[in-house]
C-alpha cells in the first residue's frame, strides 16, 4: 500500500508539472520551432476555436514560405503582436502561439485571464503574426535552401554553424529595414547573417508584407517580440506621446518584471517599432524575452518562465486600447 501511495504521489507531481507546461494543450514548447510546427498547431487551434478566429496569409518569404496572421476576437479595434523578425529568435513564435491558444480558450469559454475579462476581445481584437521570418528560422536551424549553399556560408563568415543567423533568406536584417532613421543605421555593408540593412527600406518581401498588413488593419498599438535581454524598449522620435506611452511601458514592465530601457546612442532607428511610432503616432513596444545566450537561440527550457512573465501582456494592452481613441 505504501509503495502504491508513493508512486501515486510521484505521478500526480509530474502530471502537475507537465500540465502547467502545456502538455494538455495544443501548443507545447518545441525545440527548433518551425513554420511547419506552427502550421500544424494553427490547424488544430482552428479546429477548436475557429469560430473566434480569422486566419490569413499576408505574404510570403523570399523562398516562398507563408507568413500567417491570426485575428482573435470580434472587436473592430485591434492590436498587433509580432514574432521572429530574426531567425534565431524563434522562441518568440512559440510563445505567441502559446498565447494565441490560451487566450482563444479563455475567450471561447468566457474565462478570465488573470484579473482581465476575456470579453474585452469583443471590443479590441488581437492580431498575431507569430513568425515573420520563416526562411531565417530554417537557416538558423541548418536547413539551407538547396540552391547557393556557398552564398549562405559566405554570409555566415565562412562558418558552417548557423546558430547565430538573424537575417532573412537573402542576408537582410528585417529589423533594420524600416525607413525611420534608416539612413543612419550602421552595420554590415554586404548581405550577412546579421546587421545588413539592405539597399533601401522596405526591400525585403517579409517587411513589405508586414507594412501592407499594418496599413490594412490599422492597429492601435503593436508589440514586436525579440530575444534576448528581458527588457522593454518604448521610445522613439518626436511624434510620440511620452506620457501615454510611458504609462503603458511601466505597466508592461510591472507585468513582466522586465526593465524599461532607453535605446543606446548607436540605436538610431530602422526598427519596426521605430517606424510604427513615427508613422502612426501610436504606442509600440519592443519586448526582449529571456536572458542573453551569446549569438544563438535561447534554449527552449526558457519558454515557460517567459510565458508566465508575458501571460497578461496581450490582454492588458487590448484592455488599455479599449479606452483610447
């Protein structure tokens, strides 16, 4: 009897651990989260929560992989959350898919998310673009396109280890592709695994797709997820409403436990949130997940702690935007 009781307790202990980490859900923590895994998860999410979702392809990558956007909610107002501008930052895609599923479940079953009522999605929808750069994600994981492998090795400074790859499929850093401050952005003069801003803003197909989509849905606020650093960037340019955006940023910092950061002097622009703030005069935030892991992807074991930190971010921002004109 004691042996049975002992192993019963052990089973319950491990069940609680793994159920908390997502094993009872569709989206789990997947090492090397890819566009194929994302699409498989999205198919199952749509089966379960499709009445409350709109799924659309907003464009393709350089190597013709789909870029997906998913709308949760029925509100005419919206916010936009974006993951994986950079190839090695696919943990942001995995985290946003966890958020999408958990929020969809709460919305469908009229449950609260923390202190927030999921009915807010009747007023303010959330658009998710979990993986903007599927080519970069593939390359970072060593899945090189068959053509021009030599070019990829050259862009990777001769290394056969692609774990540090940030760029898209033609060596452009997507988060240096936006026109706000672009002319002053430093970096590689040639296509590279990181830092090459391109010949002109909006050159990359992925960025073109995102900009068209932003113009179409006109979100009230945006968050671009990156890794790493556990910090929040929120300031850019003269069009910004400092009082409003500082209020939102400090609340995001309190929810996540991340620090608020002022961009360093060499960060002169070129990023998505820089452009959104300057173009629309609305709040935008760059949130960096996880601590630093040199030039590589954060390990997947970091996902669940970061998810707990960010669990309320999307619904908080949607709730705040319901009160803004």
